[in-house]
């Protein structure tokens, strides 16, 4: 007897809905095994990791703060992936947006409060779009693999940021630390009246609603879906693949850049060498866990935000490494991809040998 994958006559709707749930459940089980292997009480450790981050008002506020950039980036990536375009460089677009928007407090700090913040947000989106335009151009002009180009540009953006905060943009009164001047009050995103929750959370919800309508109710959304599912049919229907590439990369880059400047002008309040704990890469998991649906991305962003808070909680309370969150995120991505296989294939026991 041996296991064999057999192609389904049509994709399973049940597995499409259950795949994320099964993946999360399997991740929790594996997490318990990991904690037990470290000599910890698995139930207590899982409680600290998954439940404690949502038990107090303060932790819920932090959850929203961490979920906002994940949702913004993940919503844009979901559109890209739906068109069968593999933008893996959102981390670089996030950084480019922070650099572009952060240029205002550093180079023009005396601009009025009614000009500075809107200009920072606009430049952040344009910076992310410009960074995403490079792999889009290379894809359309030379047929270059967008996975490689978008990923390599991540490191270019990160090194550019590092050079700026250690060189021309370094705070002259910052005791030689690699950081820019602290943003003034009019450069910071307003909070929503409680805790650290800022306007970026509102932007994330607006992006989800707009993209849901775009993908489900407009001709452009239909074009993106057809272009991803059946490129030849899209061509016969008069849809331009190059225009789809430009649109999807531009949209994803703009949202990632907006997330970047919101992070710099929100929780951080300045530019420094590391402004992201890996939001751009984690948002890939968010997009797939959300089934490439904007509403699903909103829920998935909250789940992955819990992984960040849980990683910090077990680091403080249980003395584990700060890399714990990345372990859980990697395991979750593995199980999402594995469970998604069952959407188009079923597992069967087959008698006999090969």
C-alpha cells in the first residue's frame, strides 16, 4: 500500500475553505511539540504565544498596530498573486516608501503641518511604486523573472536606507547613532484617540474595502482574475498582459510604500537601519492564508500579527529566542502550501508497488 495524489475533476470548494483552518491547527500542534522539545509546558507556552496577546486592551492595541502594515502589504500582494505575478519584493518597496516619505522631515522639516504629512504619504506611495516599477519593466521588456528581480531589490533598498541613516541623513545631535532626526509632531500620523493605534489602521481597512470591490465588482478585477487563471483567454479577450503587470506591481508597490511611511511616521517616529521586522515577507503568508481575497487578508493579517506579539511574549516570559515568531511563520507557510495541494488533488491509498 502506498499514498498517491490523484487529480480532482474540479477544485474542491471544501478544501479551499478549510485549508487555512487546517494549516493553522497543524501549526499549533507543531508549536506544542517545539515547546515540549525545549522542556516547556506546551499548553502554557501555547497560551502565552497565541492567547495572551489578545487578553488586555494594551495588547489589542499593539495587535492592531502590527496588523496594519501586514494588511496593507498583503492586500496588494494578493492582487499581484491573483494575476499570477510573483512580487516577492514587498519588503524593499516598504523600505523605499519609508525613505521617500521620510525625506520630508529630514530635508524640509519646516514645511507646514497641513503640507508635510500628506506629502509624506504621497511620496511614500510613489517611492513604493517606483521600486515595484523596476521588476515590472524588466518583466515586460525582457521577460525577466520577477521573483528574482523584486527579491534582489529588497537588499538594495535596505542598504540604501542603511547608508542614508549612517551618512547624509544621520542626526548630527544623535550621539553618532545611525538614525535620522526624530520626526516632529506634524510629521507623525495622528492616533485614533486611544493607545498607539494610528491612522495607518484606517488606511488598511480602506484598502481592503476598495480592493474587494475592485476584484469582485469591476472589469479591471475581472481582467486581473482572467489574466492569472487563463492568460491566453485574456489575450483573446483583448486584455493587455503588460498593462496588467504595470497595474498590479504599481498597486502592490504603492500599498507597501504607504505601509512603510506609516511605520516610520507612526510607531518608530524616525528612520533607522531596521524599520521592519520582516513585514514584507510575512505579508506573503498573509496573502496566501487569506486565500488571495482582500477580506481574507484582513483576517489573516490579524493572525500573523499575533505571531509577532506571541514571539515577543515567549521571549520575555519563557526566555526563548526572538526568532520564534519566524519559526511559526515558516511552519504556517509550509502547511498552507501543503494543504492547498489538496484543493486540486486527493490522497488515495493504492495497492501494490511502483
